[in-house]
C-alpha cells in the first residue's frame, strides 16, 4: 500500500491526490465493504451554449472532456477491474451516472464479472432549469448497485433503511434534493452529490467500523458520510483543487456539533415526515387526544399570525406531557384551520394566551408507536414547539 497524501490523526480517513488507476493497484485486497464511485460522465465538449441571451461555458474541466465510446468503455473497464478484488466477499459497489456514461458502466460491470443488484433512480426534487430547449427537464441520475458475480451473499441493512421510510420497504426510486448551499461552505464541485444520498448508500451497505473507498472522491461527500456513520474512509481525487477542498470538508465534519447538524440535514428529503411536538399539561393532553384536536398559539396577544415555514409538509402531531409517554398521531388532512379562543372554548378547551390558534385534526383512534431520538428528547426537555423533520422512528408499519 502506498502512503496517502493526507491521513487523519485518528486514522479514520486517508486521502490521495492522484489518479485512481495509479493508486488502486496498491490498496489491499478484500478490504472494503463498499465502494462508491462517481466517475467522469465525459460531457464536456468545449465551447459555450446560449442561456437567456448569455453565453455559458459548458466545460467542467479536463477530467470530464468528451471521449469516444470505445475509450469510455476501456476506461470504465480498467478502474472497475482494479476495484473488484478490493471488495470484501460480501461487499458491494455503487456507481453513479446519467445516460451519457451509465450504459458504458453497465457493459464494463458485466465484462469484469460483477452482478447488478439494483439500479436506483435518484429523482432530484430541485433540478436545475434546462440550459437548452427541445427536451424535458433533466431531473434524475442512475446509480447501479452491484457485487462480485461469484458472491453468494451481500450486506444489506434492510431494517436500517426501513427506518428512513418509517417501517415501509424502500423502493428503487429515491427522492432527494440536489446539493444545497450548506453543503458548499468551503467551495463548490461541479458534480457534487448530496450528503443525504451518500448517507443512505452507506447506511444500507456498511456497518460501523467498515472500510469505504471512493476512487473519484471529488469534494469528499462520501468521506463526510463515512465520518457521520463511523466508517473508515479512503478517497482518491486527481484534482488538487478538489483534494484541498476535501481536506477542509473532512476537518469540518470531525466537529461534533457539525455532525449533529449534518445528521439532521440528511433526513430533510421528500421521503421524510414532518412532526410538530405539542408539549402540554396533562389535562390538555387527555382532552386533545379524546377529541382528536391539537392546537397551539400562532400569534401574540394582539392576534398577529406567525405561520411557521414548513407547514405544507406537516403530517403528524406528537403529544408530550410530564410523566406521560409521548403519543404520535397522523393528521387527517394537510394544513390547519385558524380558530379563535372562543371557538376552542366551545370545544371544551381553555386557551388563555392568544386570540387565535392553529388547529390540527388528527386520527385519535390510531396512536403510532415510536422511539424518540436524542435530538427530540432534548427539544422536549426544553419545552420547544417546532416542526421536526425525521424526529422519530416508527416501530411498526402503521403508515
């Protein structure tokens, strides 16, 4: 094994600033539980395209320069052949692409003796506007999940993945936003993948302590996900610019507070549920559940309405009270009604802090068993009422 160009103090990750074809032969065989690869799509043909009257350079860099189909097949076969022996017996490889390169990857996988397990369609919930006309808006990428064709079994943490879907089986279509601003704090990579995507991939196919490899590590999103999940990581990046960006991102991700922030963010996808925590007195707790009504103040004493962003995603309400087990219920319908204090009193409640309240109607016949995360427990202890994406894990498939 050749020495990495950067090794973390705790040896949790190592980074190479080199061509993966030069480094891969020297990495130990039968070591990596998962390899994630986002190889060049070979899209850049040079020149400019017109967008809204402006000319835009469509070249991502020399590494993405367009090549012939034969050259692309040869390149993909080379690095995939080198990766094959690096996987553990039950290890798997994930390769991301679009129609520009993914069919070449598929051919190379078969040629090198891999077996495809799934082809994931990543649906971007916030796709970029089209730069040219005459076609539908591009909003998806494909991710091939494969293993050694001779491997009888592969690691798949199905129970962990079901938690993301709150007990439901996850399909091969993943609705996840493209990279957001908070992921570009130290710089931007032109083909950067969202942390939520890599977190899900590693959660499904690795365990704590496993080794993860990314031969085209770019800005090191795979490395950040590895740190969050306590996996050991080796990244290889040819570009010095992105290698330096990777060092900054990885150092930042070692911060405990930043890790908590990232863990909350990775679940803010279209697959998540949004819960509002309603911390109330015991008498209100019982009365609300009996009537199937949850209410809370949305204005000050003068009645000005302060609507919290995110209400359009709200689907569940959780009741918490001192000395009582929290209970989760599904709303009967999206959105809320605005009631006056007088209307609530007419329903048997005793509001006293505002003239107007947001009223939610929920199915009180079907409480949903759940386990609170540490983050939610902390919020409840603080008496905070707020919208929480993925604030809990459903025990059973009630949804």
